[in-house]
């Protein structure tokens, strides 16, 4: 085969709107098929308000929580937003999480976060506590979403073990021992790249471990909707974009005994979280330009929009 033909084949192999993805898509240790899934839970956001039988609405700055004797200012990541219910809209079949530049609760920005069982649960405004409304015990989670655009934003679609706090149905394991799976995170200003990562280990900061990768695309994830997914079984966690596998993380590679396999292998479930943060350590403390909040600026740029969340089992 000629050199030109070989180069052409390589280009075609890397072309499904991605630059060359990591090799697990080709050299997967265990056979994987994205077929045979049965839908068991979903939210299509077809109404005119958030279905609070499925989702909890997080509010505040995190400073209302104390974990291991430490107050969680800025949600533990030096984030600069105050989460409010008012920043959540359901319209035209889409969930909209909107960031705004407004002073509230000691912060210069507000935004939104929802969860089927909150990361650091505590008292609700007006009394009561967050229940775990849904937990995923292995299977596949698909989220069709459109990213915010520009520096200073940190959109995230992710899950955390349901034993992360005392308000769940399990003995508390804490973070990151409870396990965390980040389906999609984006560093605002580079919407051509997204990260998928898992976190695990003993209670932070004793032994904190991460495993994952990022993928570079030839289009912006703020331009249109894409389907982000994770599918996992007893062998591995597999990350997919628009139905195509691009990363596999194998349980056999995790640091043991630091890895808590109770959540990862389905003995304990994961709660689904979706939020749009402003600032924070992950994006090196950058803040949005004021222009993105101008009245005549595109609303899409300061929002994460979600078309649906779907959970499947074999």
C-alpha cells in the first residue's frame, strides 16, 4: 500500500468530528456493544417547569455545609456563583441553567445546579432535607446538551456515589471514597475540548485519585447539542460522544484498596448532577467578560441547555 493511501486511511479513521481519540476505542480489553439497552428512567423536559419529583434544586455557595470540619466555601472549588432556583428555566423542551452577573448572597454571580441526590446534602430552604430521588446502579446515562460559551464558565454533567453524605440510604463513605464520574466538563473558552474523569480514594486529602482523559474536537460544543454518555459494567467505564466510544477506564487499573468499587460496580448507586459554575479552580479562577451578560448578547452563551437525560439498563 502506498504512503499516500496509508495517510488517507489514518485521516478517515480520525474524522468522526474528532481529532484522533485515545486508543481504547480500538483496543478495548472487553467486548463492548452500544446495543441492547432498555430505557428505565428519563426526563425529556417537556413541561414548563422543572419536575421536582425527579430533581433537587441546590442553592447557595456551599458555605452552609461543613465536611470533615471544613466549611465548603465556593463549593470546595473557589467557585464564584450563588446557585438559585430563579436561574432554572424549562422551555420549548429544554432545561436551561443560566449564569447571571448579579450580586446575591455575597457573590457577584448567580447560576443553577440540579441533582437527583445532591453532592453535599443538607437543610433545604424552608426546612427538610434533600432526598435521593434517583440513583443509577450500572448501565448507561445519556445527556443531550449544549455548552455555554466563553472564559469563566465551567459546565459540568456528572455523578456522585449515593453514600457521599448522611442523607442517603447508606452508611456515609464521604468524598472521594463514594466515587465520582464526570461525564462532561469544559473549561470555558475552549469548547472544542471536554474532559471525562473519575475520582476515587480515601477521604480527601488522605488519598485522592483521578483517572480520565480529554478529547479534542474540530467543532465547538457551544454551537449545537451533543450526546454525552457513560456506560459501565463490572469490567469498565466507557465514555461515548454521539454514540461513539472514545475512552475506557478499567476497574483492574484503579488503585486498590483505595478504589471504592461499591458505587462503580453497582452495589451502591450514583446520583446525577448538572450545573453551570462561574470561576473555580478547574478553570484557573478565570471569570466571564461582562459583555456576555449584556442584554443584547446571546442568551445561549451564558447557559447550559439540556434536551434530555436518559438512563438505560441491559
